[in-house]
C-alpha cells in the first residue's frame, strides 16, 4: 500500500521533493566542504576503522570481510578513495537537488551510507539511508519535480517521432 502510494500518487511527489532536497543538500554540502577545505584525506578515518572495527555483542569483529577490504584495498589507495568520496558526495547531492538521475543518485548515496556504517560511523547515516530508500521506492515520482521529467519528455520525443504521411499505393 505504501509503495503504491509512493509510486502512483501525485501527492507523494511533493513529499519526495522535500526528502530529495534535504538529502541532496546533506550530500552536496558535505562533498563541497571536503573539496574546498584544506585537502580531504580519508586515511586517518580508514586507519581508525581498521584499528577499531565494528564489533558484535560477543566482541567478535562484526564484518571481518569489510575490515579486510579496508585494510588491504582501500587504505593503501586512500588518495583515490578520498577523491571518490568527496566528488561522489558532491555529485550525489547535485543529482538529488536538481532531480536528475534521482533514483541512481539515491542508490549511490545509500551505498556510501552503508559503507560508512560498515566502517563504524553511525552519525546521520541510518536516517540518510532510510531517506535514500524512500527515494528509490518512489522511482519516477522522486524526480518528477526536477530534471528527470525533462529527460523523460526528451526520451518520449525521440521514441515517438511525428507521424509521417503514409503513401497510398494504387493497385
């Protein structure tokens, strides 16, 4: 019922617009701060994530595979991953704010949220992930008040060219 409302109701477009703008601003401002700051480098955060991994109730490492991924792949390439994070945040935010490729932007934002949570950062990530999920469920309604509607109109025009006058053949 709720998913039907999000995907079919025109009223949901307004609510999803506010969700999209809020989430977009969160991502955009975070990415912009990293890009324009004194030089963002995630290696300190990554080192702490490796030294203090998320633990289960029994004290065991909750996600040993993710901890290993950070230690062996991400940390040695921290400069590349720092670049991906700051520009990814900015582009996800921009996509959500203007409503362009909204579902894709929400997906990649949610992926970053999950990555940050697996590394041990809770902060606002759970709420941002839930909002991203709402946008993904809303599909076309999430970007209907935005550039996604313009892209949809352009696609329609390309798929449905004006009718050509058919030639009549006389037998």
